[in-house]
C-alpha cells in the first residue's frame, strides 16, 4: 500500500490530525500556524540555497530545523501538553536567549539601518527578508493562538519575534561588502 496515498487521503475531508490523534479542521487557527511555519521553513531553505556566507547558511539551517519545535508544541492538544513537554522538545528561554546573543554578535559585525529598508540589494538578502516576512506571519498566527488560549508556551512568541529580528540582521550581514567574519 502506498504510504503517501493512505496518509494524504485522511485529509480529504478538510481535517488534519494533531499529535495524539485528535482531528481538527484545516481552517483552524492551529492549521494557519502550521501553514505559516511550513512556508517559513521553505523560505528559509530558499534563502539558505542562495547565501554566499557559510555563517549565514549555518544559522539558516539551524533555525530551519528549530521551526519544527514550536509547530510540534502547537500540534499537541491541551489535555496532552503536560505529558508532551516532558518527552518532546519545547522552545525554552535558553533558545530565545541564543537568538538574542546571535543578533548582538551580528550587530557588532555590520551596521544595521535604523530605518525601513527596501529588500533586494542581493538575491540572497532579499530571500532572507522574504523568510523574515513569513516568520512574522507565523508570529501573528501564534499571537492569535495565544489570544485564543491555545498557545501552550509563551516562549514560542518570543522565539518567533527574535527569529524575525535575527533574519533582519542576517540579511544585512549577508549583503555587507566585507569579507567573511
């Protein structure tokens, strides 16, 4: 039996499964969040394929992998979250702090404009800026879940906010005219 065919047919009724098996509507706030995270991971991958600096590529790959953690947390029904957080990975304050430290490190290496920027100085930096915009959408969806009482971990909001800030600085670093730092 074809696994993908069997797996995909379950969604034909406009529903999807959360972890632990509960089914929800694909029109739900959770699914909007999952979709935004999925888009963000793909946009980060496009940016990673285009960047010239190895440091930027490494950071993008790391955050691509990390984005599955908040998605997994949101995929846990509230009645199972206490059980999950002791078994599965969760977004911690330490992860948020690591992003903050990385932002500070990059800000020492490149001048960050204090005004709005128009993306497009390089293809790679424009791709990072696009990924940042998609991460901001995921952040808005997380904020909606928070307002609805469905976000299990406030660190998810902090992580997404910090990640978008990091991507802004990372794009400026990628387009900087200096040698690899």
